[in-house]
């Protein structure tokens, strides 16, 4: 190419070519910014979510509500059916949590077993890192 013709040289950019900028940090502001002013203050909602997620808040409310419902046995059939349904939902969520924790524990145990089978310095380093975690009370 002739040096003084670089200005007229074509530049073709195919899909997925050229410079790429990617933000790695997750942006969750879109969720809170979609809260309408009539429904609440988005900034306060975001700060409240940082204190306790919606799931945690609902879990606490469910515990209190079911405890109060047990103390008041004189409820109509409709209310008793709703209480039974809420208990079922709570039990199903607890089952989901338990199975997920079990899956994670199984995966972790298998990974540790694999590293121990390979032995060597990595296995000793892993054991040194994990021993204090397993011995300390949570």
C-alpha cells in the first residue's frame, strides 16, 4: 500500500470484530429503577434490599404469621386452608434449600476427594486451608 493513501484505505468491520468493552460488575439498578413513584422510593428499596432480600423478609413474615395462626385455632375453613397452603409453600422452599445445599456439599466433597487423590503440595495446602474452617464453630 502506498503510504500517502492510508486515508482512503477501507476499514471493514465484520460482526464480533473490532474493539470490545465489557463491564463485568453486575448492574442491578435496572430492577430498582423500574419501581414507579406510586409504589415506593427506588433508592430506599435498593438500600432495604441490601439489608435483607425480599425472600428473607417474606421468610420472617411467614414464620411470624404461622406462629400466630397456631395460637389462634378458631379460624374459618378458608383461613385454615390458606394456612395449610402457606405451610406447604414454606416446606417446599425449605426442601429446595436443603437439596441445593446437599448438591453443593456433594460437589465440594468430590472436588476435595479429587485433589486429595492427586496428592502432593496442592493437597497439603488445601488441607491446611480447610482444617481451620472445619474446626471452627459457625
